[in-house]
């Protein structure tokens, strides 16, 4: 079960990486921040931004800015967006999903799944629970007879 979760999680990361690459290859425009929400200990912030696409459409989107020190309401910053879905936007040069992050997340998920499998094998040994009980009983008898 955990292996399935690890594979699904890894596929999700690869999908996010693909979307992020599409956005970073999209058109770059100047956006104006409408609000700023801090992320926490990891730094950065989520910014609610508004921009006009090259087609003239007014779009409001949420982007993550890893270098948001000093960003405030009505500041301007460069963003890139997916032309087929302009609400999918990112700060230019700051992809939300990177290949290194996707690989790291996939490896961590695999380690968790592998650790769980090793734990279960260790808990039951190499034998099903019924055989473990019989084997233990035989060992107990052997030690009493010697």
C-alpha cells in the first residue's frame, strides 16, 4: 500500500514539475500585488497578484515568492503564466516545483515505503505469523530438552 502511495506521490511531483516548466516558459508580464500572506519558517510568502495578459485579459492569481522580503501591497513584480490558463502563474525565475525538489520528495517517499516494508518484515520475520509461533514453540522445547 505504501509503495502505491510513494508512486502516486512521485507522479504528482513530476506532474507539478511539468506544469511549472510550462508556466516558466510562458509570457512574462508585470503584476501588482494585491495582498501578501507569510508562509512561515521556510520563508517566502504567497502573493495575491493582478496582471493583464498579452491578450488583454485581467487576471488575479496566487503566486509563491521565495524572496518576498519587503514585498508589500501594490508592489510590482515580474510573473510568468500559462497562456492556456493564465490563473496558473509563478514569479518569473522562481518555479514552484523544481526537478531537485521532485527527486528529493520521490526519494523520501520511497524511503518511507521501504522502511515500512522492512518494519513489517522484521515484525513477522520471514515467516507468516502462524509459522513464527510454531517455530518459537519448537525452539522452546529444544532448549528444555538440553
